[in-house]
């Protein structure tokens, strides 16, 4: 430790964890050095300390890890999207209106969907569904007759019948044709039900997104009609006298679009298709630009995969102005604008709070000492010499030689030339050389690549009570970077560099990519673990996709959820509105076809046998069965 622990301020932590850059002013640090939520996006305004929410949740019996859902942020994001559209549409003198829809797949939780519908009511903000179950939810929960329900995805006959049911109920249903053959079913069933749904068409744009979802556009994308197919669709509808139904034009080129230039190109290409369709006599009313607005996960504001080089307002400005300019140029009326923005609406509102329950690292072995003797094997003498001679000018050479000797040690051991204790000494000396090299290179400007790797390998691991596969699947699947920040002590200097490991038995259950002021980095700057206190960290921006895509790897189930609302009249500025309990072991076992009652019975039968033979006392037997049952019905995570 070179610097003292004094004069470390909140500002230093804000910088270390880049909070202002990814936090959209919803996140900051309060006077006590606790990470806090600022529901009004004013860092001098009302604050909710996450530490205080943890304490209250614990008092109410919530075990960790847990999802914290800040409903104020969700509401604020929906408002922000709608009000920005209204403002920019007015400024531009654009004649159409904005009719946004929320794509349910981004977060299907009922509480989330209900909240969005509730706050979106005054803006006629609707829902988008991409599957039959989502459609069932959309039909039940979008009760606003003025807002749209946009239907995408693969559609079988039941899906289309359900859509017709929605039309019968007087809902504004838009069925988007994504495969040419769908039009036949839609026309047939519309006639059968005697309804006239809005028919939409999804175009495959030639403009390609970059980033992880580039394959969602282009001629060979999974969804959408090519230009010849669209022209064909228009002729078909004309023939059948149904052209008036085709009134929505849609495209979606992929999620998390990193670069604003791609968005500009999409809007331009889309707007040209729109004006041409109008000229062909198609009465398009809605111009649906899909989703794709990204989130600045790593705070770099660059066009890398975990970031974006634009703001929501920049995006909206481009949609409105580019569309307006092209329409005006071609003398075509302005359509209504629809977006299916999901990620940018929900990512910020929830986070995963987990406790660090231990650490593993070579540092823990410091107490182990090696012994050397006169009659040591040559291998040991060599590595000991390397250890003695190591200095600033020869560390790279020393490292190479140490690696060679380590390999030789193992060969010698396999051949029976050295014994277990000698191998142990050689390995300890090797790791000591490595950690000394890391100290020697700490302040070097240039550090060779292999030494950098050594740093990551040797970094201590903090063991965190959560499953990456349940709570942050994208960090594993697509190397998505998420901000990770300690919950308190942010006014003291974090002195450790660690990687994180989860509690699954999977070696992939680790995080070794973090944001930092210098860009991505393989370790997280974090505090020394306190001795007698729990140490909590948060994984942030998990509200879109991460929340609901998780799986049950190792049978770790869904997390406890804490739903939080702000309240100005409360001394801590918040109240917990609802706690949703996560899965018990019995819940997840049942999903895998086990029967928990049968499992208890089987344990009881076996223990009864042991009681009969006298191997177990009856009293002990009963308590063993009770304990088994208690574990069966408790939380899947570490206690
Ligand atoms: C996934 C999806 C969206 C949501 O995209 P975001 O990038 O989360 O805004 C919108 N529309 C369609 C058709 C989608 O498949």
C-alpha cells in the first residue's frame, strides 16, 4: 500500500467506478459513503441509500442475493422516453404523434409490465409481444384502447386467432407480417372473425447493425420481408381489395446498436421505403422503428459492444428529423412514430445485490514456508537461486526460467525423482517469484503481456453469493460488461484488485472484465473484506434481459425480489412495497420432475431402517429428517 487510507473521497469512488458515466444521474454516493439512488436524476436531490434498503430488507427476513427493483427509475425512464418524443416532435413541427410500445420480452415480470402500462397511460404507451404467451399477457394487461398492441414473432393459427380476439375486444392490434405466408392466415381469420386489424410489414433493411446483434438485419436475417416480397405483398393485398389494412411499416435491426450512424442509416432507408409505399397507394399510418437503443454499460460512450456513442435524446432527434426531412422532400404526409424500445427503458431500474462471503488467493498461502536443505535436488536449488537473484532488471528472464523449472518439477515428481514435500517447496518458491514480479512491475509504464496475464491469474478472487447463469447470463454468453460497485465504504480507499467468482461449480462462473477509468480491466478495485461485517456489492443495469433470461445451472433458482418506491415523507425516503420470494430448493427440484414430498419420504424410510437396527437413536433420526425438510423448503443460495 503506497497511499494512506486517508483523504479518499466520494469523488474518488465516483471516478474509480465511473458511476456518473453509466448511472444517468440515477446513481451517486451519499454523505456516508453509501451508494445511493437518486430517483429524480438530481444528485443533490432526494436520495435512497441502497445500504439502508439492504438493512430494512434483512429486518423483513429477506436473504441475499436479492434483486432490488426501483420502480421510480422505471417510471422515470418511460416518462423520459415519451416526453422527449413529444418535445422533439413539437420542436420539429412534425405532424405525426408518438405511439411507443414496450417489448414484453425485455422484462416479462408482471409488476414491471403493470408499472409501465400505468405510467404510460397518459401517453398511450402500449405493448409489443413476440410469442403466444407474451400475446396472452399483452391482451390482458394492455387495457388502454388508444394505445397499440404490436404483434411480432412467429405466428401459428392460435396466435392469429388470439390477435383477432383482441380486435373483437376493441383493442388497437397491429399484426406485423414477418414471413410472407402469414398474410394468408391473417386475411382468412380476419374474414372469419369479421374484424379489420392493422396489418404491419417488417422490412429486412440492407443497413446492418454492428455489435452482437448484427444478424438481425440484411437479406438473410431471420425475420422480415425482402423488398421484392414487400412489393409482392402490396400486389396481393390490392388484388384482394385489402390494401387499406396495411398501415404499419416496421423494421428492427438488432439490439444495443452501438453507433448512431447505423441508426441514421436505418431511419433514412426506412423513410425512403415509407415514402415509396405511400406513392404506391399504401396508406401507412405508423412508422415503427423497432428497438435497438443501447445502454452505456461500460460508461465509455464509445461504439464498442458494451457501450453507445449517443443519448436517448440524440436517437429521438434523429428519428424525428430524418423522417421529417425525407417526407417533406418527397411531399409525403408525416406518419405516427412507433418505437419498440426495451433495453433503454428497463436496464437501469433493477440490480442484483450479493454478499461477498470469502476470498481465495495465493496470498492466503503466505503462511506456508518452504524448506531448503543442503542435499536438495538440483531443481530446487535452481529455483531458489532464481528467487534470490530476482530484481527490477531481470524479472522477465527470471519469469521465463521459473516457468521452465516449474514444468521440470512436475516431470521430476512424476518420475519419482523428487517427493511431495520437495514439489510443494518448488511450487511455493515459484508463486513467490511471481508475486514479487507483480510488485516489481506495479509502477512500470510498460508491462509485458504475459506478466499482465499473470496478474489476472494471481489476483485474489472474491467469492460472491450468486449465480452468474441466473443473474447475469450475458456476462457469460456474450461477454457483456456490467457495472459492479461496492454498496458502502465508498469514502474509504479500496486497496485490493480482485476478480469475482460465483457459487456455481462451473469454472465459467466468474467475472474478470470490469470497467475502470482507463477502459476495460481484468480486475475490480475493491475494499479489503471487513472482519465482522457482511460486505455487499451490486451488479447494476440488470433490468433488461438479465433479469429474466437466467437459467437454473446447478439448480440455483430465482432470486428474492425487493420492490422499492420513493416516499418523501419517510425518514429514509423509501418504502418496500412488496417482497417476492425466490425459489426454494423444492421449487427448482419440482421443475426437474422431482417430488419433494416423495424425497422426504425416501429419506425417512432409510433413517427408520437405521433406527430399527439401533444405529441411529429415534430422537436423532427425527431431527435429521426435520433438517432435511427444512433445507428442502429454503432458499437455494448460501445462507
Ligand atoms: C427484442 C426486440 C425489441 C427490443 O429491442 P431493444 O434493443 O431491447 O430495444 C424490439 N422489437 C423487436 C422486434 C425485438 O425483437
